[in-house]
C-alpha cells in the first residue's frame, strides 16, 4: 500500500505541484528528478516497481543516476497512472 502513496506523490509532482508536465519532468532522466523531489529510498521503490511491471531486471546496488533503466514520456505517464489504478483496485 505504501507504493500507492508514493505513486500518488509522484503523479502530483508531475502534473500539479511546480507546474511540470510529464514531458518536462522526464527531460533527461526521471530517476534523477524523482531522487531530488522525493528522496532516494522512495525513488528506489518506484524504480523497483517500474522494473517489475515492465519485466526489467533491477539491481538495487546500481546508482539511480545509472540510465540503464530507460523510460519514455508515454511509458512513464502510463506506468504512474496504471500502477495507481491497479494498486487501488486490489
């Protein structure tokens, strides 16, 4: 359930607080931006969830700045919205 609150926080940051849109938020590397906004621990949870949903192998020892877990604007937006829907629906 904690993941839902983290994803809601991410969604609010992206679409509301600060005037960002998904495209602007993702400019470069969304993981770096998330780390700045919500902290390293929450960002690791988002990356872990993103990796699980998308079948990407995730190594927690890797640095967040490592851009091997790439995400497009559309994929990130869909991931955040759908993950919230799925988790809330359970």
